[in-house]
C-alpha cells in the first residue's frame, strides 16, 4: 500500500512538471510571436517611407529636376556622398529621415528610341530607434 501511494505521488509530480513545461513553452512562443510581429510592423513602416521617397525621386526624374546640392548630380555607385545626394525638398516622412542618392545614369537604345536609365538608392531611417530600410531601383525614361 505504501508503494502504491509513493508511485501515485511520483506520477502526479511528473505529470505536473510536464504540464508546467508545456505551459511555459506556450507562453514563450506567445511572447516571441508578439515581439516578431512588432518588429515586422516597424520594418514595414520604414519600407513604406522609403517607397514614398522613391516616388518623390521618380517625380523629379519625370520633371527633369534631379539636382544634388542645387547642382547637376554626379553618380556615385560605391559610396554615397553629397555630390550624388538628391535634393528632395521633403527630407522627413513621419518619423523617418529620407535620403536619396543617384547611383548611376546611362543611356540605352531600344527599338530605335533613346532611353535614359536612372539608378537610385533611397534610405529611410528613424533616428529614435535606428529602424532603417533601403530601396534601390532603376527608372527608364524616354
């Protein structure tokens, strides 16, 4: 009879520890999922700001109004410098600082038409928490 009570106690303790471990694992997964969801939301916001900056640059390209420091831009494919930093007039979208750089300009002939190709890098940074998103794109104009 004593042996049976000891086994019942041992079984209860083992099942209790298993249930406790299961609950702990569920709580850990829940909190980790919440943190990941918040991080994804922040990155999405930074990416949206960078895409908005890209729209501003495209408007400037269409209007032939691409200037760097008030002058003609000099492309800088490797390291961004002030010579290739595009004047946006809007340097902030929400909490995000915007910078745009002209990476390259080239011409191409296709189907008898001349095209200009602009390669641009747009960077959106939140100075409060160092969130950052970069968008690089090539835009073709006749």
